[in-house]
């Protein structure tokens, strides 16, 4: 029994180690190559830089990454705030109240998860043109909120279902209104799922590419995924500068996940067990 356990444990550890290598290798190569010159990237693919060119980062920052960062930050933070607020309110209603069409409302929310953003591309483009939102940051923020809502509503609702009804009844006896129960009790108790939702929303909003290149034309409002496309030229591309821009674009999400990983795991586990 012990031998079998040791073999299975060893196999699992080897698979996990292989997964770490698969994930870390391209990140390590991108980081090392971001400090190389154009010739060294292709001449010494596997080696470390002979001269560490920190100027690649300064060049990428001055060529527009600074502006792209600000735009991506505004879009991501606004999307997170909008989705978390609307989704938590919707989840509170669906989890704590029974009404005539509660099941239909839940099915309607779930149906939103089956809606492919690419299918809505043309209607959304026409709608944004007609409402004069095209080529503004709202052209990204509003669709991002709409397409992230269904998943986050279901996650937060599942977490809210696990909150004891006795706590809610005690709050009502103390004279709390429905909104006070939501804001002062449910939201503070739901920190793990709120932070989990924050990571999922941030990952989507920060990295989304299709809407960003179609709904935004001006350099002034481009986010990082669309903005870095301008670093790649048809005839000549400074790959060191481009890779430096990619490293800077990946860093915020990596740090966000590192600092919130324990909440992310707890939130996913708690938000997936209730019906």
C-alpha cells in the first residue's frame, strides 16, 4: 500500500513539475529576451543577454506603453467595479428571495454564458456607432461588463447560498433593511468570492483583444493588447522592445494572482459547491 502510494505521489509530482516547466519556460525566455538586442535574440536564442539592455523597457514605455497602461487600468478597474456591483446585487436577489419568475431569471442569466462575443461583434459595432460611444473607453467597458456578468452572478450566487439564514434573520430583527443586509453582512462575508471574481474579470478585461482593436481607432484610447500591435511592423520589428512591452503588460496580472491566490482557490472551491 505504501509503495503504491509513493509511486502515485511521485507520478503526480513529476506531472506537476512538468507543468511548472511548461508554464515558466516561455515566461523566462520572454523575460531574458526582453533585455537582448535584435541580433542577439536570433543569434543566441537560449542564452542569457551578453549585455542587459534596460533601455528596451525605457523605449517601450516612451513609445506608448505608458498611455496603454493608463487606458487598460481605467478599463479594467471600471469593469471590475461595474461587474462586482451589478453581479453581487443580482446574486443577492436570486439567492435570498423567491418570486414568481426566479427560475426563469436564473436561466436567463445562465443563457448569457452561452452568448459568444464574436457573434455580437457587428450589432455591437453598429450600436456603438449610433450611440456615439465608438472610439471611447466606454466602448470597451460596457461590453466587458455585459459579457462578464453571467459567470460572476452564478459564482457569487453560489457563495451567497452558503450564508446562514439565521444571520439574515438576526439582522432583520435588529432593523436592517435589505440593502444594509447585502452591504454590511453579505459583502464583507464574501471577500474570497469577490476577490476571485476580481481576478477573473481583470484577466479578461486586461487581455481582451478583439473588441479593443475594432471598437478603438485612436492611439489615445488603445489598451495594451491593441497598442502593442503598433510595435510590430511589416518590414522590421524591434523584438527586444516588443518583448519588454509584453513583460510589462503581463506583470500586473502575475502580481495580482500571486497576492490573491489563496483567496482565489478558496473562492472557486466555495463558489462551485452550491446549486
